[in-house]
């Protein structure tokens, strides 16, 4: 069995903190926007629910990259 690298530990910490900040930002934004029409609200949540994947993809690539 291989041991996890320090890169994995750092990536996990960044991921947890980043997702907490992202969720807080989305909650803050929806509070500031107020009540939107139903379809716009669905669109906002759909975009916000997918947007976090972009930075996580690069973080995962970095975490799994072989150390040199």
C-alpha cells in the first residue's frame, strides 16, 4: 500500500476550505440578490452548482501529479 503524498494532504485542505468559502459566497449572493423569479433562481443554482467543478478539476490534477 502506498502512503498519501504531502501534495494530497495540502490539496485536501485547500479543497475543504475552498468549498466552504464557495458555499458561503453562494449563500451570501442569493441573500443579496433577494427573491428572483423561479426560473432565474433555478438557473442561478444550476450554474452555481456546476461552477465549482472548474477549479476542483485543476486541483485534482495537481494533487495526483507524480512528484519529481
